C-alpha cells in the first residue's frame, strides 16, 4: 500500500463541472478511508432493498435504483481507467462517455440488485487497490479526458464525490 496520501486537488486540476462532486467529500481525512467507508455504507444501504423496491423511480423518466447503481459502477470504472492511464504516464487523450446512452444499454433493471451491488463492491475494491498502489508522482500526473485536462488525484476525489452525490439522491428521493 502506498504511503502517499491523496491530497485534495486544486481547481486547476479539473474542469469546474467536477467541483460539484469534489465539494461533497470532506476536506479532511484520508481519501482511501473515505472510499472504504463508502463501500461499506453503500453495501449496507443496498442490502436492505428488495428487487421490487430497486425498480422504483421517483418520477417519470428518472432512473430506477438499479439503474443508479449501474451508473455509479460504470462511472467509477471509467474514472478509474482514466486514473490508471494517466497515472502510468500515458498522455493519449481519452474520450468522454454518455451516461444517458449507457444506462439503457446496461439493462440494469433485468439484473438482480444483489448482483449489481456485488459488482459495485468489486469495482470499488479495485478502485481502492489502484489508488493504494499509486505514489505521489503518479497521483500528480495529468491527462486529457473528454477534451478537458484532469489530474489522477482529481479523479480519485471525483469517484468519492460522485458516489456520495448518488447515494444522497437515493436516500432523499427514492428511500425517504
């Protein structure tokens, strides 16, 4: 495991859009611990839901709980891949992704919530392992994704904030 902490990124390390997610992560504490705590909390939250409840949509045209879980998993994979590429010093630009197209193609509602939660758990464990193995130099590297510059450490904070954003929506709009 790396002895490097993952410092909060400076605003110059990401486009302003991502501040929405980064701002949701407490500024103090170890980000790897935050990621692990989120993993456990989210698994606990999902374990209490039935497949029928997980098909709930809080409004017409909104994703189901299963689709939210699938989206968080897909997004974490994409952000993690970007961190891997840039952390290894690869300077090739990476494309964006269209979550509005990916969610229907993922057919998440046809899968069990247990399966989706297990996949999310596996992806999060892989994310933690990836960032645990990056040193300070790798965390500071930058690349271009979706035509915008971004640092590896910003991607780590975005992953945590993105998950926090969607879990808050689940709690407020789906499970209240």
